[in-house]
C-alpha cells in the first residue's frame, strides 16, 4: 500500500490526474499482478462504454480477493478516488490498454507488440520514459 500511495501521488503531482487499472490474472499465461498508473481525467463510462450491469462501484480494494475467488480474476479500474469492478464477461486481451489508448487518442499505443515495430513511436516512448524517470528521481 505504501508503494501504491507513492506512485499515485507521483502521477497526480506530475501529470494532474491519476487512473489505475489491473486485470487480475485474466489474459495471462503466467499469473502475476501488475498495476498500470496513468494520467486520465475522464469517466469510467469513457472506458467501459457498455455501462449498466457491466461495471459497478466498490468501496475498497480489499474486495478484489472476493472477485478473484468468485470469478477467477477481476477487471479493476479507478479514476481519482472512485473504484470499479468490470464484469468478467467483457474480458479480452489488452481490455483496458486498448480502451484507454483509444480514449486518449493514442490507439497505436494499445498493443505494445505492434508498438515496438514502429521505430519513430519507440523513440518518442523512450524519451517520455527518460523524462518520467528523471521526474521520479527528483521527486520530493
């Protein structure tokens, strides 16, 4: 939880907003956890356009274990301080990556396997990564 708070604060302080997504073990061949933090100010309905009974609010991340046990995974989304679980029926490879990339008008960044074949895009991403690393190293 300490690292989570530190990363959220960093993204918020440097980019003005923070959103998080994680998909449990859905779509993985080697089950592991990795959380994605990115600047995003939109609404959950921008990402989960199906709405209705496909997305529901949760109070705490503590609930994720229940969904993992019940559904064998979860699709977790937070924007600012709001948190949601997305129904597993929507699970697909790169579920959140593709949707965030589209909403942020960066569709070419949704699939990192395709991205790495684009030399110009990889140079841009490399420079962005270096800038972010410098910000991280110089944080308060």
